[in-house]
């Protein structure tokens, strides 16, 4: 009987079901740029509003807009690396987020901007905790794009941190200890 109780307690402790708890939080982002490379221009436009996040599962939401203008760079060929840093305020908590971008121009017009995903930044807010990771995206341009502007929303993943394994182990040990004490009495 004792082994059965211990197994039930351990199973219960390690299978705590996470219930979805959506919350609406305010957010705002600052812009970045404009950055110029030859005849091209790239920038991020900040946004503000509300997003619905979940306290138990990850959520993806667009939090900024990337804008790319394609100019005529002639016979230029080269690559430039940028670090895009902007502030995200989530539910009153502000942190800087940074992404690395690689910008390539080669003749005849063949322009690429590839923006890598960022490292996660932990936001511990009054409404919950999320590791925010900016998503990767890219722009490409061809000769017919000269003189035109492309824009795209930029995504962020709001990942719920995993429960602390030591907390789960501690809870399990407390249950087992309580069962042993009760049995001894």
C-alpha cells in the first residue's frame, strides 16, 4: 500500500496540468534605423497596442514592422552586418531586444536582408512570465523592385518558462515526507 501511495504522489506531483490562462497585456516597441546601405534603406517601425498571451503555452504575435526600400546601387557589391536593437515594453516591464541582420548587395540588383532570431529575454511581469524571442525573417529584391518599398510584420514568440525541476522535486519530497510521517503516527 505504501509503494502505491508513493507512486500516486510522485505521479501527481510531476503531472501537474498547466491550465490555459489567457491574459491581455499592453505592449509597445521602439523603432530602429533607418539604416542605409548604398541606395537601399531598412528600418523598423515601433508599434503599440494589446496582445493576448497565454500563461501556460507559447504565443506568437507581431510586435514591429520592418520596412525595406530598394534603390539602384548600380554595380556595387558588398555585405554589411547590422545589430537591430529596440526596446519592448510588456505589461510595464521594458527590456532591449537585439537581432543580427546581414545585408547583401550585388549587381545586377540582387539584394538580401536576412535577420536572425534573437536570444530569449525573460519578462517577469505582473500578469505572468515569458521568454521573448524575436523571430527570423528576410527580404529579397530583384530589378523590378527598384524604387519600391516592402514592409512586413516582425514576429516574436512569447514562450512560457518551463517549471523549475527543483521545485517539482521539492513538492514531491514534501508529499512523500507527509505520507511517511502519517504512516509513522
